[in-house]
C-alpha cells in the first residue's frame, strides 16, 4: 500500500489512517480522489491529509471524474456525495457510519458503529448473508464490494464470508491454512485489484 501523497491514479478503493501503535499512524490508500471531492476540498480549503476514512463508488456512478463517496476527517466531520440516491443519503444522515462499500449498478452497503447495516442493489449471495446476520444478531465490522458480484464481509466474532476472484480467494485460503486471521479484503467495483489485510501475531499486515 502507498502512503497518501498524491492523486495521480484514476480510482480510489479507500483511504484509512492507522492507529499510532500500528505503523506509526500513517494513512494508506489506493488511487486518487474523485473530482467532486477534490473540488469540495479546494472550495472549503481542507487538506486531503486530514482524511481518515474514504470509500468511493465506481467511475460510472456519476461520470465526469465524479463518484459517489463517503469521507471522514480527523476532526470527526463527514462529507458524502450520493448521486441523488435518497436511500443512501438517508443512511448517511441517520447512521453513525463505521464502513461504506460501493459496488456496481449503484449498489452499496453501510455499516453503523452500533452494528446496524443497510444495503441496496447487492448480489443475492451477500443479500442472504446480510439477512441472516440480522436474524442472528452478529454485527458486521468490515465489508467491501468488487467487480462481478464479488464481496468480502467480516463480523465482530471473527467469522468471514466472501465471494472473491480466484486469485484472491487462493491467497485468503492459503493465509487461513497458515493460521493467519483475515481482517479485510479491500475490493473495488472498477478493478479486480485488491488489498488483503491479515494478522501476523499481534500485528496486522497488508498485501
């Protein structure tokens, strides 16, 4: 993963600042920022270095370099752009957001810090997992959506569920077989690239 320094790439999976006891509190990211977010940062004179969390939609969700996005800053302020999706705007307004995943076909999943979850236009596999989660009360803590209906979700009890491209699933299977715990698989609806976070003893690593 790259430390956040520029905005040259065409897409963004996420941006997240680590805690001070994990890798010195650096911010890691994949890709560049949406043009609509860049414009607002410029207009409101905010530094992109103050972003602590960012999730973005695919390049087709708005067009013209714009994307749906959810951004959180180090002072707790949150911004979002929803492409006039009233359901998504309501989710951001009513929930204390923990994680956001944007998928293709204007699909999304929003996780709340209280364990709540809302979703729209996701594949039936993930839909069934989320319905079952609501029934058994297990709260999700990580989620991402990728191309071709791929997804990853992890719950607070450590269990995971996923439908990943073969190359990513093989890596996850190998890590689990080696006794590593999978923390997250960061996917994106624009690309088959992904980033895998897993535990090594008491430390987390990305690959």
